[in-house]
C-alpha cells in the first residue's frame, strides 16, 4: 500500500437498520487509488449490506458516501455506475431469459445501432474471457447456466464497464487454484493501472495474498483495521470472531460397508450442463468422499441422481446392496439421504416462509412432525429454536421470514435441518459457501461427526482446500467423467487442478478401450 496515493472513496458514519437489527453502525472507511482493501467479518457482520449501500441498492439511515471528490446520491445504482463503481454480487443479478451477451450489454451501452454494438461487445467479451480465463458461451441463455458459469458472467459484466472501483463479493468460490491465480495476476495488473478493489472473502489466505489493507466488521461496527503485511491469518480470524478459532483436527475415516453405489451410470445433460459418462462411485459408511471440479462439469447431475431428482439412463444404482427400481426425492429422504442443496435460494428454501416452515420442509410427514394430516406446530417451533441455538442462526426468532436472513444464516438453518435428523447418507453440495471461518469450522466438525457415527458423506465443493482437508477419498469430475479415487494427502493442489482442467482422463479412456 502507498500512503501517498489519492483517496478516491470515503464512507462516513454509514448506519443502516432493519427494524430492531442494526446492520451497519456508524461505519467509516476509505479506499485509495490502486489499492486493494479486504473487508472481513463473520456472517451477519454487515459487509454485504454496506456494499449494497455503496452501490446504491440500499439507502442508509445516516451517513454519506463520496467518490472521486463528489457525493453519491443515496439509493441510485446508476449514479454508482456512472461514478465508475462496479460490483460482483455474491448472489446473482442476471436476467435468466437473456443470453450472456445480452446481460453483459444491458445498461452498458446505448441501444442505438444494436447490430454494430453487439458485434463490438462480442469482440470485447471474447477478449475479457480469454484474459481472465472466464470461459462462457456468449449465446448461452443465463437461465440454463450452472451456478459457477453465472458467477463468471457477473465478473465479466463488471469488467466490461471499465470500472475504476470494483467490489468483489466472494469472487473465487467456483474457480480452480490455477484460475484463482490467473484472476489475481490480472487484478494485480489492473491495480497497477489504478483500479481500486474492495475484496470480500472468507478465505483468509486469499485476503493475505491479494490485499494491501484489511478492515474487519463485527456486529455492524469496524473493530479493526491493519495493513495486510502486518497481520497473520490467526490474528484476522480472532478479530473477526472476537476470539481465537481453529479448524477441527480431522482423522481419517476407515470406511465400512457401501451404503450407496453407482455402477457404470450414464445420464444425459440438461441445457448446457453435462450429464454423467460411465460413472462408478461407492459411498461407504464412516467415510467422506469429496468431489472436486470446476462448476458445471457434472456435479449437478450427480447431486440430482443421489438426491432422487433424476434416474440414470443406464447403469445401476444400489442402496444398501439392493438395486433401486423407483427413485424419487421422497424415496431418497425416506431412505435416509439428506440434502444440502447447492443453491439455498432456489432449491434450499422458500423465501416467504418463516424459519419454522423452512425447517420442516423435508420432515413434515415424519412421525412427531404431523399426526392424522395435522402439523404439530409446537414441536416444529421447538425443533427450529434448537437449530437457531445450536447453529448460531442470527435472527429475531423462528417466525422470521427466511428471506430477511443473510446468506450465511440461511445456510446455517439448512445445515441444521439436514444434520439434526442423523441421516444415513449426507449429500453436502457446497455446504459452507458464504460462511465465515467460525461457521465453516463448526460445519466441518459436524460433517466429520456424522461420518464418525457411521454416515456416508458425499462432499461436493468447488473449494479445493475444503475438499482436500475434509475428504477421506477424493474424486475429480470433468465434463461428466469421474477420476479414480485418491486417498487424502496423496495429491497436491496442482495435481488435482490438472485433473480439474481435464488432464488425465485420456489415460482412463485409453485403458478402458
């Protein structure tokens, strides 16, 4: 960080309340030209709320924002865009019925001479995609893209606008280690050319690698600010949580009898998402199987198969040694398979339902939850209160509409809903996406505890560090194909990254032929 550089952004005494909840409490911070400032804080600390105020999507109750020497009018995203501020949201802001190119162009250029504009935009998009290693088809309909592909579009949409201040909210969640390194290299180059960045991430090693300065929020207030070179991962974690925290010590799971087996399974793809090609997989009692891969390479198909949403076109699926004849989500639940869905908003919750209603979505038919067709609301509320307490879900209470929760707190409720039922098989699809380090450690501990009591856990994650730390066996998925299983500790991140890029599968094909 160079102290002499100009301050180009000031937030002064920003305060935002949602009813009795104070999300931001007199927050002040600044950003210099050519500087990367990391914004850290546990779930519900107020990071995303603060950035939404900066970007004009929320209006603060108190305080002011100044960009490049001019005060920004509150609650006007167009004013932020015109001031050169771009934001890559943690949750997507794309039009599902439009193509990638149309989303990129939307609001970025005058709609005069659309043919010429489209040709120029297509050329610029191709150049940005290549430079940032963010491959996505410009003609694909966004509604048919995977979660990872949508995030790439969000990044490209911001970069397309030649922003001078870029807000990145968890930008690397779906990138391989090599792609993250490439993105950071490009960001450093852009910063040298006076781009300024506010970087929000729960990955402390990324914060230390890319930022010049770190600002930490806790309970809506700034509690610490330091130059990155003067701190450590442990100090940052302690400041975030208000106490020291450490990752659980994870022993190896020995593995027992196969609980769920896939034998030479083939499935067609859906939209642009690939299916499965000759996939064989064994989920054993007392073992965590990790699935690594770049988003959009068959993870969705495999998750849908295990969760009962889809059936294979060919091959066998066996549960406790018995071939499955009819496979539906209800039958999967009754068989003891619990799902942590990839998208907590689209498939994990119902936004206008309260926490209690969402907590019993998959157990309302079970004994104790209902009798003679009537829900036991007293029991349901008690179940929800237990989850709120045990999983530290920060909310006014069980009657709160779940759409009012932060993404992290929403995820905690889903995790509690899943894990409290002591399932036989846990399908954990991106289980800690958007969670702070304390919650991550807790969830990982819970997944290990489920394994140790005899459950089989299938961990699907684009976070390679998570897969390598937690899994007993690691598979890589690429274009619907599954790699051999690798024991924990036998592969480096770089070696797994090569498999994630599709290298190595040709040997499997050659051997099979």
